[in-house]
């Protein structure tokens, strides 16, 4: 039986993190707090004085650290109780780390090598320790620099085909798939963000949706197009009502890391069950 099917009662219950026990990491506290975790010291060595901790703050939602030592390197990712890009004004549940962890181990089983290997998960602290993917960089940065990635379309086609097929009724037995869908249905807050930001907010003057003045004519035409808005709501209904397979949920060029010839997938914290076409359309 695959490891991702063995979560049992602990994973079926709602993932909760208590505010009293949770504490955000810093570059100063990380080594002291994680230096006794065997899964981490196996990669970095037990002498935390040799660990070099750097925060890479380019994400919208989370704390991310690169931790290096003479023995190796890992990524430490910790959820924050709010959208990092906005601050306390946009709270988010810490339990999203739980869903990211479960998505990663399923994606790893369904398309081996496509996602970072997970070394350690701490639900209480909402953190995941995973493989440091190097020399890969965020795909968006490469594309903005005019660089090409050989085999990108084929690799992402393979990832979508393998994960979407193997997470559906086409490949899973009914009981396992329904239990899996029930687990990811708990990711309600991030589902709500997806439904609003993708299917609703672009079509009216939403509080969290901003654009540059140069786009004003295009935005005006878009928001006046009744047929387009009806079509968007039909797609929203399909997303919300068709639990066809486990989705990555946020599959865009900021969730891919590439070299000139290889691509890996990261950041599935928006994972949910929905129609196969959603991940493909987002990409």
C-alpha cells in the first residue's frame, strides 16, 4: 500500500494548529529549534554551528529558509498565519502546511522525481523540511529573462497526465479516492481564495484586485462583457462541484523551478479536488 494511503485517523481529522504552541522561525532560532530533528541532521550534520541559514523572502504566503552546511542543504518552509505579502489584514490558517505536505507525498508517488523530497513535517509548527533543488530557479524568472527551458511542455504534460490520472477514479479504488477527497475538502480557506481570485474578482472592482492604469480600457471592456462573466461563473461552478481528481491548485510559472533542461514542481498548498482541466488551464 502506498505511504500516502496510510495516514489513518490522524490525517482524516481536521488539521488544526494551536496559536499557543506555534512560533515563527527566524534565521537566529532555526538551528536551535530544529537541530535535534534526526531527519534534518541526517542531511546537514549534527553540529548546528556549521549551519548557514538564509531566509529567501520571495514568496507571497510563507517563510522559506535555505539551510546549508558542509554536509548538505535543505529547504525549511513554514506557514504564517496571514498572507505574507499583505500582513495581518489577510489572515490565513496554518493548516495549509498540512495540505501541502499531503499533496507533496501524493505527487511524489504519482510522478516520482517531479517534486522536492520531503524529509520532515511538523504539523504543530506548520513547517515542512524538504529537498533543496539546485541549480534550479523559479521558471518565471527565466522566462522574464528571455531564457528557454528544453522539454518544458513535455515535462509538464507528463506531470499533469500522471498526477491527474493517478489521483482520479480512473486509477484509484473508490474508497481510497473518496477518503482522499474528504481529506482535501478541509482546505476550504485556500479554495475560497482560488474561487474568488480566479473566477470572480477579475470581473468587478474587487478589494484585493489591482491593475495599472494602462490596463483601464481592457479592464472596462472585460467587466462589461456579460457573456464572459456568465462563462466565468459556469467555470467556477465546475471547479466547485466536480471533484474529479487531486489538483495542484496553483500551477503557474511561479510554482515551477527549472534549469535549462529540467523542471520540478513546488508549492501545492492550494491542493484540492476538482476538474482535471483546472491545473492545465492555470499552467
